[in-house]
C-alpha cells in the first residue's frame, strides 16, 4: 500500500488506474454504532495519508460522550467541561495517528467546529500542549448542533505517515499575524501540497478591528459596497495571495477550498468575486453555512481555507468533468491532484441548480419517504460517476462531511451510504447548519477520495 516519498501526490495527470479496489483505503479503529448499525472509521490510512474525521469527546467511539467529560453527578468538581472534552479528542487523535503509523509532528491540517465561542479558549489550551507550539494550519467556526448529546466540539485532522521522507514544514509569514491564543501556522508545505489556514477579514491591527478597515462598509456609506464582497476581496487579495506567495504559489494552484458563510443569501455575491479571481479553473469549492455569529470576529461574514498543489512539483491540477450538475453556476465538479480527488460541495440538484426531481418528499403524503435519504442517494450516485471518471471509486473515500439542516435526518442519510457501500466503515462527520443554498435541500456533502 505504501509508496516512496516522491509519490505523495506525485503521479502524472492523465495516467490513472481504472480499477480501484476497496483495499486501497484501510479503516483505522473501526467501530459499529448501536442501535442503528452505523459503521464509523475514526481514521483511515490511504497511501501515505492519514485522516481522522468526526472526532468527539468519546472514550471508545461508540458510547456517546465520555462519562468523565460530562460528570453528570458533579459537573463542577474537576476541570472545565470543554477542557476535558478537548483532552479526550486529542487522546483519540493519538490513537488514530499511532494506528496509521503517524504522529502529531506529521499533522498537516486541523479543522474545528464549536457550538459557541466559550468552547474555544479551553480547546486552544489543550491544542497548544498537544502540538508543542507547532500547530498546523487551522480553521475554526461556530455551528448549531452535533451528533452526540452534550457535545460542544467536532474536530477533523489530516496527516502523513512517518518514515516516508515526508516532513511537514510550517511557515509563519510576518504579514499574516496570528493571535498567540491560536498559535497556528498560516501556511504548511508537505510533499506536493500547500495548506493555508482559514482566513477571515479580521483586521491586521487589533486596534483597527474587528474587521479590517479595507474590508468593511463604513458608516454613512449605505451603498458604497457590499459587505460580503468587500470581505471576500480582502481575504483573497490581502491574505490568500500573500500566503501562497510565501512558498511561490499562486491562486491558480488552489485545488480545494472550503468557504464558510454566515448568511446563505451572501453566496451569489461571494461567487461573483470568486469567479473573478478564478477565471479559468476554480478549485473544487464547498460553501458551508455557519451559526450567526460564526467566526472569531462576531461581525465577520466569511472564512476561506485552501489546499494547493505546489508550483514546480510533480502533481498537477486536473479538472474532472463527469457531467454532474452542481448547485452553483461555474462550480467545478472535482479536482484531481496527484493521489487525492477533491469534490465540490454537492447537493441533489438538476442542471438549473434547483432540487432534482425525485429528491424531495411528496407534500401530499410526506411520511412515505425521507428527503435526506432520497437526496443522499442522489448525491452518492453522482459522486460515484465523478470518482469513476477520475479513475477511482467511492469506496476510496477518506473524508466525508455531511451538513444537515436537521441532524435528526442523519440515520436516514446513512441508509443510502449503507446501500452504496455495504459493510464499509466510513470516515464521516455530520453537523447541523442553519440553511442550505438550494430550496428544499436538507443535506450537503463534501467528499475527499483517494486515487490509488
């Protein structure tokens, strides 16, 4: 399964293997959640990559939140609840990294979701200790709900295996200051890939904040700009471009972007600015709604993180077109970069970007079907088309994030997964968001897939 260090994302585009086996991705510490029979992989190993997705404050991955985290009989007796929760999350990360022949020094990216802002300080204390001050690129924002009762955080991690000649290198450019309480590196390089932390329109100088003067609509100027456009333009031009330039990269090298917005009605205006900066081949982009407020700046409207292929490396950015309709005009279906395939954020839509026929329940008899199950079934069939076009299979998924408008729909959506990949333990995360951009859509899917 392993490849030498030069092959981390290093195969030439266009030469893809058409027969991908399930064994290309190995679940780490797989469990089955009862009742319901939900098969979960807390981690996966694929080639030299290790992914840990959907991590919570559990002791065994199957029994809900760890009793020592909640301490129902004496909740104020010991450490703060969120510190205990974070300690449990990072202890579980250690287990996954060990099972995948990796460690905390080889982590290349970490993504955090929280229920409210007061979760963050305790989490950051534990994270700084875990990484010893060398925190990889990070993205943090606030969301409505998670799968477990009492859960206040959900964390994802991506790493490379030890001993393959791969060593993440963190970059801390002076023109991208990071608050000491967070402490992450804005940019990290590893093999053929460049990871840039989530960027907001937070002011460069604290005294000029919270939003940078260049990114905000000034008082009294009612129609002198659009807040979401100003913030998006600022993030791209003043943060993403300089971050990429630190390692000699450009915007056209970006292969994956996750964009978090607090207001679903901001999406068309965001897409206008995004398309202007990516006129030829935009990255595979997923747009996710947050709580309100949703970011480190309460008044902020957007956060963007990216993954790029390194300019001059062996990997190339390869657009994959399988004829699958996407939610937004001009949205790329997927980008292949070496041995990873990044899909754009999917919803069950038709060619107009409206909800696909058959993806909603009949309002005259609403209890005869589940919209979440119908929509997940539609998306997984389309995702398989994209994977086949790229020379892989949906069975090689390494990270599956589901964004539900109602988490009570999770198990119905799981039933669609179970039909497509029976017996497979999946690296999933599911969170509740306030809205999706397509009327009638109840679940959105963001998939990363290994290409063996």
